[in-house]
């Protein structure tokens, strides 16, 4: 009876085993499909991380190798004390005594190379200068704009508003570009010696006035024969002392 019961239960056990084996196979396929689906975004994300990590050093390298614009103004391997102010940073001491020598500690900016008197490369150095503002410098230490519209020969002498810039190798306190009132000082190419010679020889015909560009006075002298000589003598004196000049208001050369 026991053997008969075991034979009857054997088909059920086989069915259960078959069901479990099919269930295992199905669960394995589903797991593989799930891993395949999830692995694709992970690989894409990994690629994005890889590309980002590979691109990041590239941008950093580009930033580090970029040369600042001020480097073009800085002479390579020149004296540190002769560098333009745009090439260095200095600890400016505004409490120095005006007109007295002052020493400032300076440091070159990145990508700037300079040397001392012994041809040794330096980064930190000192500069010696006179304690004064830039607008107080001598006229030889800065360059100003010129005006060709003001009258140089006038009483009193005319002035014009000029914009002045300190020379690169000069160091001073304050703004390196500043306004200044200057006397009119320009020339149109007229020679004082030529004007005086024409006034002495051909002044009665108005040649001196014509040469200086004063056509009305020249015509007046021409048709009046130099004011019967009186106008001629007066012009010789006025041109001789420089009171009468070119009509455009410029100076003689």
C-alpha cells in the first residue's frame, strides 16, 4: 500500500518540479532583460562622465595658457625698474614727503619676466622715485595732445585743454592720464626769417602779408604802395619782434 501511494504521488512531484524549473527560467530571462535595459542608461551616463572628465582639463589648460593683454606692453627680460606700471603691482605709499625720494615694494604680474642689473631674474623688487603726483612731473616726463585751432600769437597768450599721458618708464602717484591747461604751441611751417626778409625787400607790395596768409592786409599794402612807406616800416618792426605772425595762429619755425 505504501508503494502504491508513492507511485501515485510521483507524477505530482514531477509536475511541481517542472513548474519550478519553468518559473526559474522565466525569472532568469526577466532579470537579464532588466539588467540590459538598465545598463544602457548607465553606460550613457558613464560616457557623459568620461567625456566631461576628459573635457574639463582641456578648458583648464586653455584658461591657464591664455596670455593677458598687458604682456604686450612688457619688454621680455628687461630691467624690472624700467617696466611700465601696467606690468607690476606696487604698494603705493601716499604718506611720503612731497619732493623727497621714496622707495616702493613691487612685484611683477603673471607672465612677465624681468631681471636686475646683474641679469638675474626677479619677481619682487623695489623702485626708487620722487614723491609727487603725475600732474606735477616735469614736461619731459609726459606727452600731451596738441591743438591746431588756438592762436599762438595773441596777447595774452591763449591756452587750451590738453590730455597728458605719463611715459611708460616714469613712476608717479595718482592717475597717469590727466588734463592740463597748456599754452598754444604749434607751427604751420612758416619761417620768421623768410617773413622778415620779404617785409624788408618787398614789403611795399604786401609780399610779407601774402606769405603769412593775410590776404586782406596784403592787398591793402599793394594798392597803397605800402601805406606810402609808413605801413612797410611798421610791419618790419612788428614782424621783427614777432608780434605779427601767420594767419592760422601758429608759431614761426
